[in-house]
C-alpha cells in the first residue's frame, strides 16, 4: 500500500446485518457518508449503537442518501445534532418522504419512551432520553439538497455523482460515483452503491436502472440466498387469507412499512376489490405517517410505472383510495379499532413491529386465536417481527409479556428487495474483467455466504463481506484490506 493514498471505504453500518446503513468514503481529502440509517435490534444495543457513531459527525463533509426508509435515513438528525453541517443529497421524492418520516421518528421515540420510562421508573431505573428531538429534525431538513435522477452533480473535488432509479420505493436511487484523484493512480475510479435494489415487474415502481461500467460495487444482499414467490400469485394469497380470517370472525393485522409497502398493499387491495375478489369488510390504514406518505406518492404520480397507469391513472382513478378503505390519523380513532369485533383489516407501522401503533394492535390481539398477523416484509434479527415470524409463543411489548395465540402468516412475494436471481442479473451487467471488487453489505451471514460463492463461481474474484468498522483502501485502482 503506497503512502499518500487518499481513498478509503469503511463499513460503519448494515455490515453483516440489514439495518443501520452507513458507509464512509474518504476521497481527495473529503469525507463522504453514504446513508445514515437507524440500527434496529435489541433495545439496549439499538440505543447505544445509534447514539455512538464510528466516526466524528463534525468531520463529515457531505451525506448522500439513497432513499427514505428509516434503516437508511433515520439517524440523520442525530448526525446533525452531533455536529454534521454539510449538504445532504437525495432525490426530491426522497426528501419529501424524509420530511415526514424523520419528524415521525422523533415523535415516536418520545411516545415509545413514555411507556418504557414509565416501566423504568417503577423499577427504579434511570430514564432513557430520545436520540434526537423534532428540533434536530428541522435543522437536518434545512441541509437537504434535491437532485433528480440521471443528472451529474459534484460532491467534492474530483468526485462526480449521479442517481439512478433503484426501483425499490418512490424516489429510491442507486449511486454512481466517479472519483478522480491520486488515490486512484491519477485516473477515474468508478464506484457503484446500490442502496436497496428493487425487483423488476413490480407495481408502482419502475424496474431498477442498473449501475454499469464500474470498477467496484457496494451492493445489498438482503435476499442473496432466497427466491421470492411470484408477485402474480400474491393477489390470491392475500385475498384467501383475508377471506378465511373474515369467515371465522377474525381481524387481519398487517405490520407494514409506512413508505412503500403500505402503498403497495393499498394498490393491491384496491385492485382485488375492483375485481370482486375480497369480502365487503372495512380496511384501515392506521398510521399518520402512511397517510402523509401516500400524499407524497400522489405528488409524484409521474414516477410510477406503466402498470399503475394502465390499471388506474389512465382512467383518472386514485390508486390509493377506494370505498372500503379508511385512513386513520387521530389517536382516538385508532384506539376505537380495538373495540371492533367484526372482521376487518388493519395496516399499521412499523413493518418490523419495533415502534408505532402496530404495537398496540398486537398487544390487544396476539392472544386472539381468530386473529391473523400477516407479515409482508423483511423481519430483521432480534426484532419483534422476527420473533413472531419464528414462532415465539411469548413476546414482550413495552416490557410486558404477551401470549401468542393468533395465527401468524408470512409472505415475501411483496418484497421490494431484489432476490438472488435479480441480484445475480444485476451484477452480471458488469462483467468480471471490468468489475474488480464487489462489497456485500445489508445482508445477514446466511444470505451473503451463498451469494458470495455464486459470484465467485461466475468469475468475480474479489468478493468481500465486510464486518462493522472494516476499512478498505484504494490505491491505483486496486482495493486493499487494512
């Protein structure tokens, strides 16, 4: 390794896990942070890891954000609180979603901690303060800079960037970086960062615009060893689950991410009702954040794919509204749902059941054998969602134990993440004689190991699975492990 090298890549979050995405690039004397997400897991570990960065926030020059999901954006206000003063580059839709999501995150932290601290006071334990407040969020929002897809922009001396549509959620982007400097031997080093890669042929989102002509690629591998079920079959699967539960007099509770997953669910349920495939029961979206996010989706209808336009927009229909659907924002309306004994569907956040109104719905219904909890998204290790998915019969909510007697159903056909086949096709558009290094992040070990072997079998010789804090140095276009 030659002295004076001025480009490094450090994996500070979502390394060998799927939450808390943070990658730090040092190039031409500038520190460029890709993502600043919240880590989700065991409560104490979660708080400590989110509070303490592996770098000094005040030394970061610029932040680039791929999309608005909290595991990618949720720790930005804490970064600002601890001294970050640079620009935050993202697509306009991502910025509009972040405005509501980060405000909601600050609010939920305070509300959830009210319950936690009530219990801690009873146990004579010290109270836990929130990671950040709404004031920190407002200061962070002022630092956002909107950049449209496919437009080159400069983020540091000799560092050009471009967003490509990642097809994951509204506004999601992969990042193409061209880094010109001594650390790359005087030439241009082309680095791709996928963020979260979407799936082809899904509703609402366009197919991913693959990052190409790369020297190195940092890519997610959330489903590196799994194939999703066909989206073509998901309509009947969901309709059948709702019909069967309603026939038994139960309710269906769906934990769902407020941004992306909720809108896709509403789209599908609207389509099912339109084609007379669902019973005439009420459906509630019980999430102020999802309500606000859906309004943002309506602002960016021109971002949506051809299928949505054919099914709804060409007929001037709102994809996100139909007669059986009610959006709930008021907390008293939310509480009244617990007293409803007739069959209905509740879609509520968070998707990993780690915060928000879904915790109250689960607390009130896990004991009911007529009820069904339907998971339609990824459940990270140590989250409440993961425990329910894995069949735990007793779980804790707000520090109190609850018996699980309801039905639990899981489907990954809704996933907005590329599966193994999609990921291999994505990398395959960058041949191994050009793409010299692949870094796998945002994936647990069982998914990454198999995908790593698959890439090597296709000729990609340098496939890395970095641990948290692991540092790589680029010198004359060659990547070294420090």
